[in-house]
């Protein structure tokens, strides 16, 4: 039986990546009681995962500052419902009811997956997902890994895998050379990004990089053996042990939507102090726009200072944020998914992996809601996190509602929720 625990914080941060760490530290430095909850076992998010023990890293510095401030850390704990002044979360051996005066949403982003024949084969996985597995101990030395999709994450993942002994036959980027060239000009205004790019170039020396390229199909019986790619309009077959594939990022806005924050173009809308349309609720990092580590961290600092009542300190970071937001705009323009990729799935290609719903069945529907009702697309354990963005790209469908629990949750956890608490009524899947 899981323990039931109740806590209250002046500021509660959901998400322990760079944005959440920065927000928590700045709020605590203002003298507030701060808690931070994250579903990973350690803080740092995807980008800093596994690196916080490196005493020279920026990650270690922020974690050290956070630890010195006696911020309460609830790691390995997943938030499944949120409402006015209360959050409900589930850990391995405890259920939490977390009260707050102010809330910071730093929920990050996830990879976008696009269906193509064979994408459900074992060893076909997200680029960031494979990196996370290797960080957790998956042996990759001597394995051939094709890295494909779109976005800067591909290069970072390829460099990481190569460092750990993987062979990278090719990196396939769906963006065109002309868009990548424009992105390069945008980097001229970002000296730190230029340094990062040059470092990656050295680490990836000798690995073929193909723009205008993407996977057409993965081939194999019980596991992937080959990937067929489109390279400048021509098909090419490449032998591999893994296909690490992700088409840029999708913001995690479910909790923001659940609490009533206004969204615009798929992102959470905030004011200059990172406050959402809901009073005393702030949002930072990728849910406000895909912009990278530095922008996420600065937004977190602005929200933390503001929550702590130090608007002057927050305002001093506005200029830095504006500069980094220009880079975010360049990211969006460069790695926007090209329409040709809508033709990748065949009639029998699975789109919703949880419920085994094919492209042919979905093509008969007119909306996300109709697809849910007629095929159960989006009703499985991932709650539409994979197939939702895919069907939005393929058919232009938009999810019309978010309901708790936003993650699969134990019945015992739901039963432990206070019957007299003011919270969203848990009614089942998305």
C-alpha cells in the first residue's frame, strides 16, 4: 500500500530540467519554500541526464546550488492531475497531494514520431530515447546506428553514441540544404551556439551527413536489419542495428491545458514575466516554444525571480531572452516538417501503436475525436502523446480536450485522493 503524503510549498516546480532547476533556485534564493517534482530518478531532464556528476558542468553547478538551498526534491514522482492550488503525483511507494501558492510548469518536450513502414520494429526508437537508454547502461559499442529525422538533437545524439563506441553510417536530416544554410547565418548572432556547432563538427568528423533525406521504411523480421532512406529523391538501403529517429520536438502542454492555461499555436502563452493566463501559474522552457537549453534556463530564472517578488532581477534578463528567442524562431523555420513526409505511411502502417490503429482506418475519420470514438486512437497508455502529433501532421487534427489522469495511474492512487479536495474529476483517458 502506497503511503499518502501531503505537503505545501510557496512555489512548486513541475519538471527538473534546466528550466525547472533555474526557476526553483531563483525562487528559493528569494526566501521562499520551494519544491520540485520530476518523474526521473535524478534531476537534469533529458539534456543533462547522466551529466550532473561532472563537477565542471553547468548542470552540476545548478544542482549544487539547488541542494544548498534545501529545496525539497521529489524525484521518481509523476504528476497526473493538477488544479487550483493542488497537484497530485504518484511515486514508487507514495502518493502525494502537493499544495502550492505559485506553480511553475517546466514540463519540457518530447520527440515527434512520424509513422512509416517498419517504424514499430524493435530497435527502431527515438533518437533521444536511445540516448537515454545508453545513459542508463544500454551497451552500444560496436553497434551500427542510423540517425535520422530532423533537428539539432540528431547531431548531439550521434556524437554521444559515437563517443560510446557506436558506428554511425549516416545522419539523415529532412530539412533542405537551403534551410540549413539560413540556420547557419542565424547562428552568427549566437557565439555560444557557434562554439557548440564547431565542437559537434569535430566529434562527427567522417560521418556522412545527408540533408533532404529521411527514412522510407525499416526492414527486418524480429528486429531491424536495414533502413531504406530517401536521399535527394533516390532510395538507398543501409544496414544497421538501430534506427534512432525523431522529427524535432513536441512541447508537453497537457498539464498547462488541464489547469486552464491559454495556448497559442500549440504552445503555452505567457507574458514578459513568464506568467500564464492563470494567475500565479508560470510556464518556462520548451512548452512556451522550442528554443534550446539556454533559453529554457533564462526563462526559468525569470519565472523564479518573479515568483519570489524580485521583478527587477527578472527584468534584467529580458534582453538575453529576446536574443535567444531569435534562435528559437530560426529553429522553427529550419526544422519544420516538410509536407512530402505525409506520404510515408502505407494503408497498413500502424499509426497508433497502443491500440494498433492503421493509417487506412484513420484516413476514414474526420477529426481526432471521431478517430478516438471509432478506432480508440489515442486511448492507450501513451494517451495520444505519440499518435496525437503524428495525426496532427498527417491530417491536421487537433485534440479538443485534456482529462486527468494525464499518465497511467494506479487505482490505489486515485482512491487515495482527498474526496473533499478541489480538483479535476478523474474520468479516464484522453
